C-alpha cells in the first residue's frame, strides 16, 4: 500500500463505538472498538443479489458484505475487526443493487491514507466475483456514516405483466400472468405517501433492534414500460421487508381482488396480521436498491486526500513498424 499518512483522520473509533452503543445501534453493524484513528472511505457498489443471502454479514450462505470484506482484507492486509465495514441498506436475500444508476453505499476505515485510489479500486474488482462490482471508491469526512447519514433511499420493484414471461427478465422482475390495472395501483400507492406507522407492513426483524415503525414516504410511482411495471418508492427509511409487503398489496389491488381503500385501513391497524389476510410478501428478485441520498454536510471531501476513483479505462499501446 502506498501512502504517507495525509488528510483528515477519523475520530478514535472507540469513541464512535460508544456513541453507536448509546444510540442502540445493532451490535453487528456497530463500529467495533479500536484505539487507532483512521481514514474513512466510501464505496459505491453494484451487485446481482441472485446468489447471495442479502447484504448483512454471515459466512454461510454467503452474503455481499462477507464477500466484500474478504476482498478488502486481501487488498488492505487488515483484519476484519479493523475495517469496520458498514452498508447503507441491509438488502434481503435475492435483492439487487445494480444498473446504470443503482447502487449500495458502504464505508470502511484504514489506519493509513492512500496517495491514489486507482490501484486498490482495480485490486478489489479483481478479487470480487463478477456479480459484485465496486463502481467508486473515495475519501469521506469522519462524520460520514453510510447508513446513519442517509436522508432517503429509493427502491424499484419490477413486475413483468404478460401471459408469457420474457426469459431475459426472469431474474430481475416478478412475473404476473394476471392482467394488472396500473391506474388503480397508482391511486392506491398515494395512500402510502406521507408519515405513517408502517407496523402492518413489516416482518419481524432478524436482529435485536426495535426499529422505529414511523417512516416517511416521499413518493410512490407506478411507471408503465411496455410489459414492465416499475414501482418506484422513495422514503426516509424502510422496515424489514416493508417495500415487498407494500408491493404485494398493490399487486392484489392491481388484480382488482381488493379495493384501494384497504390501504389506509391496514395502515391504521398497525397489525401485520391484517395485511396477511389479503397478501403475502412479494418475491425478492424484483426488488432493486436504486440510490441512497445523503445529507450535504457529510459529503464534502476531506483536505489532502486522493481524488475519488471511478475506475480506469484500459489503453492499447501502439507500436510503430520500422519503415524501409
């Protein structure tokens, strides 16, 4: 690794850890205790979630975080406990973060700085499998936190609405052979917009945290793209499987099996069993994390830092043939 220790270091990680614990953050995501100051780096990651059991770390079956940490350990020569890798969104099994504008954001820490990030960027993508890619790597200020600094997240859910499924969409869109009514789905989606208690649309979480069930939905659009219906939702945050459960109810409404008036009734009940009477959770493969939007004060680059790496284009060296 190149790099004299330059730039703006993070505060001692033991202090950060104590703050996270005081805030009740999940211990698996909590920054682990360390006495060393560090340099914080932001990763922008795209992945096909088909072969992974979600983002959150576990060894078997493998997760995106597990695979990424293994690559970081080899590229940085640091231990897992020293990297403190945190993702912006804990995507579930089979959920994607991919496409032209789609990404997951994460941060990690090193005790040293880099003169250039191009080499570690290339090394990480060389170590990762083809279904996970680091699109960007750049420095961030100590206050930046991939999850806690986020002010909104955008998810898309794709539905292929035709009698026969297009095989090219089979991994990334849910097939509905029932004819859907986009107009009534659009009207029903409006009931989700605003600040609500979404307890009725959350599955039991797999960790020890008690999440705040009150979330704000800024927009919920139903976009028609030929045979594809794309449900686009932006919110301040989402509970476990909340998006898939909202989509499941909209599917039932689109089939005209239930009325759109049922949405505010289920919201008001604050009871997951009420939703279960009308819809099951939509499959994960149609869901994609599209973007994570951050508070501007956490985005300025620290001083004396290397520029963000967006990857390097390969070049062909041309040789001149001798002329006779």
